[in-house]
C-alpha cells in the first residue's frame, strides 16, 4: 500500500497535462490549472501538496462514501487496460446539469445518453458508489476495483468537488491508470464547474387565487418563464395552483391555462413544447380552504422531498386574492405550512395595500404578526416594467454625464404619465372604493417618482441601500393640498356605476377617473422642480412614460432649419423612459442627441434606428438616441424572478408603504367631496383636461363649460357673486367665495406692506398658524412677485410647544407653505422660542420674556404693522382660550397658555399686544365656523368667555375676512 513512486514529486500542473496528452488542451484548462495551483504550497509536489488547513496525504473524504448509493447500482465505464487509461477514453465523464424530472429518483445526465463500455476487468460485479461532500455528488467505481474509474459529476460546488477529486487522487495513486484518469477528472470538475452549479434544493411555489383573472393573464406565464430561466441551474420545482374553486373545475381551468403558455421567440417550437410538457407535469391544482388543507399541502411537499431525496430550499406563496382574505391565509400558512428549518419562506402580496394610512397600518400590523419583514414581498408590477427597472441602472451607468445635470439647476420639470383608453366598465365596484389616485398614483407613479428623485446609492445592486434611499425620498416629499390636484370623470362613469352597483337614478358619483397632481421635493437637489403625475381612463391614447425635461438656456443665431440634432443646444433636451404602448409600441430609453450618448448594457439593450415620420414630444425620433430591450419581458415575469432570487429592492417595504400613504392621505381626505370635471372620453376630450401650474397650484387651462340651462339643484358658482363689503361687530367685513376672499386678503396685505416700507423702511407682519391661512401663504408665495420680502419681518402670533421641525409646529407650516418659496432674509424671520435647553416651554427658560424683548427691540412701540388672526369654533383667537385668564389682560406682551386640545402647552401674543397693532385682519373660513360667527355677532366685549370679542385695536383698524360658508352658512 506504499506510495506510487513514479508520481511522487511531480507538480500538479505536470500531472494534469500528462493525463491530457492525447487531447488538445482547452484554453480554459490552462487557466484553471493556474487557478488551482494558487491553492497549494510553492513546491507543488503532489505528495506534500496542501490546501489551507488540509493535508491531502492525511485527509480522506472517502469514508463518507455510500457504497450502495441508496440501494441503486450503476454500470461503470472504463478506459483501456490497467495502467493505460487515456484522456480520450474519458468521454463518459459529463456533468449532470439538468434538474430531476418529475417522478424520477436518480440523476438524469445531460446529454441524456452516456456510452457504456465493458465492466472493469477482473471484476464483473463492480458497483458504482456515490461520494458526498456538502451538496456535491460524485459517482465512480468502488475502491477495490482494479482499473479505470468513471466519475459522473452531478451539479456541485466547485471547490468541494475539486477537493473530493483530489482526495480520490491520493487514495488511488498506487494505480497509475486510475491516478492519471482522476488527475484529468480534477480538470474536468473545474471545467464543468463553469457551467454547472450546486444542487440548491427544491422550491415549492403555491399560487393562491390560481383561477383568477390575474393568474390567468400573467402569473402562470410568469411562473413558466421562471422555470424556463432556471431549468438546469441547480433547483428543482413544484408548482401548486390553489383556490376555493372545486378540485375538478380548478384542474380543468389550470390545464387550459397551461396549454396556452408560450416561450420567448428565441426558443424553438419543439423545445418549447418539451419544456411546457415538463412544466405541466410539475404543476397541479388543489383546493385550499382550511388550516387542515394547508397542513395536508405541507405534508405532501415533505413526502415528495423524502421520496425524491431532495433538500428543501424554500416555499413561495403568491397571494393573488383580495386583501380581506390575507389574514386567514397568513394564519394558516404560519401555523400549518411553513417550510422546515434551513429553508426560506417568501410571501407575495398584491395591491391594494389599504385604503389610507390607517387601514394600511392595520393591515401591516396584522401581517407582521404572522410573517417577518424579510419574508414579505409587496408587488407593484410597475417596478417590473423594463423601462422603469432601467431607471436606477441607467443613472448608475451614466453617473459621469448625469452628475452635473440631475438637479434643480438643470431640470425644468419631470413628467410621470400613465394614460389609458379603456374605461372602468366591469370594475366600478373596485373603482368606486379606490378611484384613480389610489389605483395608480399612490403606488405606480409614486414608486417611479422615488426612482427618479432619490439620491443614487453608491451600490445600486444593494437592496438595503436602494430601499433606504427610497425612504429618504418619501420623507422629502412636500405635503399636498387641495390646490395640488385637478380631477376629472368621464361622463359615462356614473351611469355605469348605477347599472353595475344597482344605484338609484339620482346617484352621481364623485369618484375621479382622471387626476393630475403637482408634487415638489423639499431638498437641495430638487427644490422648485415640479414633478407632474397624471393618469386617467377613457383618454385619447394608451401610453406610459417618464420624461425628464432639461432647461434650455441657449440662443441660436441661425434659423431652426439649420439646427443639427446632435450639436444644437437650442433643441429640447430630454431623457425619456418610455414604459410602453403609444407611438413606439414597446419599452425604450430615449436621450436627446444634444445631451450625451448614453451607455446601456449591450447584452440586454440595443440601439434602434430611425423610423421616418415618427415624432415624439414634438420632435422626430432622429433627435434621440433610442434603445430598446433585446428581449421584451412581461413585468410579472421579471418580478417573479426577483422574488425567487430574493431581490427586495423591486418591492414595497412596510416602512415605504406607510410613508407613501402618509403623503397621499391628507390630499385624499381634502378631495373627498370635490366634484370632478366631466369629460366625454377619447379624442373628444380636446383640451378640456389640459392643466397648468403656477408655484404650488394646479388648475385646468380651460374654464369648466357653463350650463346653458341650470338644473334644479345647481349650486351658485363663485362668479355669480362679487366680493361683498359690509359691517360685522361695527368693523369692516369683506365676504366672498374662498378663492376670491384669499386673493383679496393677499392684495390688502401687499398694499399694507408697500405703504409701511415706503414710510418706515420695513414691514412687521405677525401671522397665526393653523389650516385657515395656508391658502393665503400659498397665494403670497406664488402670485405676489412685487411683495417687499427683503424688507419684511415675519413674526408668529402663537406657537404650539413642540420642536420647530414637528409637523404640528406653526413655524413648520409657515416654512413649508411660504418661507421656502420667498426670499426673506433669515435674520428677518422670528420664530417663537418654545424649545430651549432641550425643554419645551419651561417657565424657568423664560422663552416668553425673550420673545417680548425681541419684539420691543425691533418693532417700534411694539406695534406690528399687521396682525393676522383666526377664530376657533369656541371663540378663541391666537392661543388665547375661553375661561383662561392668561394673556387676556396684564402687562406681559407674550404669555404661556394652555389649550383644551393637544398639544396643550402654547405660547401666544397677549391681547393687549395684539391691540397695539396698526391693523388687525381676522380670517374666518368654512361652514363649521357659521355657528360661532353668528354667536359672536351678538355678544359684546366678553374676552374671558369669547376671547375673539376682546380684539379691538386701540389706535389701529380691524377688518373681518369671511367666506360665504362661514358668513351665510
């Protein structure tokens, strides 16, 4: 049993090359020899060769072999006679690269036929044995054979398989024939390792709602595409369609769907039919209703694993069911159908994920009681669209060109559009509950917005980094208000709802089927850049795109006919991610030739030529570099592949979901009772839905067509009334519809400011917080470009005792709606000092006294030029409340008070200080104020009971501004 002296001291390289002397060495072999050598000591003597931590002379993996191969015997092929094996006789050595077929127990080689030679000489009963190392499997003759050995390599881990072969070399080195052939086996292991992978295990995919419309149209095809992509890569599969449909009906439905599955164009029809047949064999339908059904499913999966000798990798449950069914299904999976230890679970959820922030939070909390965050994959199929999925890679691959352009200094605006020609017929039940904003904008278009606006991670392939940066983008979104949106509804919609939902003839829906939204980001990169989100049904074309339009600051002296597309800076400059349909008809990435030539990976995207006569966004296609996918893929196929590979960045996390709903819910609440503009649908819409924006406001370009004959219940429109001027509590009253009232108040404030600046050189304005003045702030920010902001000091009338960055802070509201849009010198802005020494409104910090001293130092006679107040439903003003003596009288100009509602602690200007102002304006809006307006009109001077009644400037003017709802009800 001594060592084979003939081979002692030979280098590994010489051993392998000697073993392959009868064949032309493949270039990869030499590379692999070099790579393998690097793992050994510098002597490269086989006798003393070592892997790190492993002396091959003393280490053997062979005792772990199972000599019976689970009771199965396999014939061995051999080389020539003993001691004369040559590499040319080793053609049976092939990798097993095809997964196990349904119902088979043994390995299925690829190619499927291995040529058989006579048995090993001297041993007619030679048996094949199997060696295991981790997941590696090697098949060969047992150690007592006399001559050549055939090693069949099933899918393996490269390093471990190589180590196994080297151990076999050590064991067989006394027999030159086996030793030489196994030397070549090392090389072949490495070569096969470039093409084959570890047998990763078995994956069970359970499609819940397998007989539904989504499953029929997209999900079964997506699962088949996953099988096509992964076949032969180390995994085995089983596909379980499940629903509440009876077993017989479900089996018939699924069988019909499976027959219609298609392959990509580059797959030959015969090959496609073969693969489809295998997929059908791997797929089955079962009815799942109770926990017992899920337990039975789990047992069947475990029985299959045991029967076929497979290791379970994981299970995927795809919830293609309504959200109300999530909890019961999740409970059954968690209690009865989780995979065993070491296997992963992935649960796929389809939208809608709630109706608003509260419902989304409730659903998330419920699901989190059954699943971990890393187990949940919330699908937004728009993230699987090829053009959308290319946004981040495009930004990453073109960093050098985009770094200087992707910001507010160069981007004029961003348009994110999804138009549909179909209407909501047949889906009005869903649409009445959700509408176009919840159906499209809150999810699809917002997700696209974050991909465009987010800061680009250093590593875009890191799911964690991408999701973190997306959350930061959500947090930078500026809050929306009613003027941020325009709404429409196609004329036939209400009739469809009445018909499908059995509503009375008098029913008229307020659900929008069209919406345009103006979004802004509050960060340095995107400050002031409008993001326009628009979607609707029954429009003139079906198309989706993301368009980044860059500013054009060039002037060209020559006429336009002489402009050259890739040279003239006067042509529009834009980047378009064309999601699909429309004039192009397919996904594409377009970059204006006068910007830069983009880089896209040639393996997946190809440059396409011009199509004469085709124009996009007013320019011929020849103005753009145009790239389209080499192979178009369905969005669900892309996402199912990402689920299988555990790529979380293509899905919605709980944190990002709640951030999105927090952004959209206030707008949805404010629009709940707004009547959308009616439009006929299709090409007949004309310019009726065109809209324009100014600052933060969005409005239709055309006025709503007037009714020639008003209906019996027609409400008066703002144009039916002029601004009314009268008296209220012996002071001037200005009353109008809200829009006209705010415009009038803004004009009066600007006029007062101009007079003060001309007379005193500065204007001191004290503003109240709350929701009522928000439209005024927006009006001042966007419509009054002549306002003397550089000479204006801004003060607060009152403040909640919260940090200034808190959303409930009055200063934060002033910052969001006014300060960030106008150029007021920072030293002219005077927030109330409610947060000192890490404490809020502590008496010992003397914040009120500090603010009073600042007013005294900067405001002449402590007399503001104008103080803007509001009136609460209990008659309070500023933060001066009924039955609370603080601030109603006495010498203190600024006081701490207590509110009956949270946050309770407040800081406020006192009534005596307010009455020292040169002018006081009180803004009262909304039907909820009608009762207090009527009551205050009848009371005298009773500030302890009605603080608003104590407002009466001692030497200034008081003017009331009321809208019609507050004044007339």
